[in-house]
C-alpha cells in the first residue's frame, strides 16, 4: 500500500508512514500533508467529516492542524473503499 497525496496523487515517501510533521507538504503540489483529508479517520459522510468521535472539529480540512488523533492515510486507504472491494469480491465468488 503506497501513500499518495489526496490532491495530486503524487506518491509519498515511505518515511511519512512513520511520522508526518505539521509543516510537511507534498513535493509536487505543496499541499499540507498533516490535514484531515490525509487522515485515516477522514470521512465526508461522518459527523464533522471524521470517524473519530473524540476529535475536535476542524473547519478547514485541507490545512495543517494539531489533531491528536491524526493517522496518515490517503484516499486509497479508505476503509469504506476496502469494505466495498471485499463485498464485490465475495459477490463475484458466490455468483451463480
């Protein structure tokens, strides 16, 4: 699983899997990486667009923030997408 910038799709260095600083940016489009849209808990369908119920509300989801619950992720690592893919594979397996 490789991390990609949510905005431009640029592959990110594996060092970002370990730690992302508040000032880190994508080398291609200069987008902040420690932002809601790069977090595993980001979900536009959830309350405050975050699946972590204890997290404070963040107004601008594309700007760097100090959220204590931040975990690096990307659109490709969205659990909802993984769930949909697994259900599609299971349906294909049991298809008559």
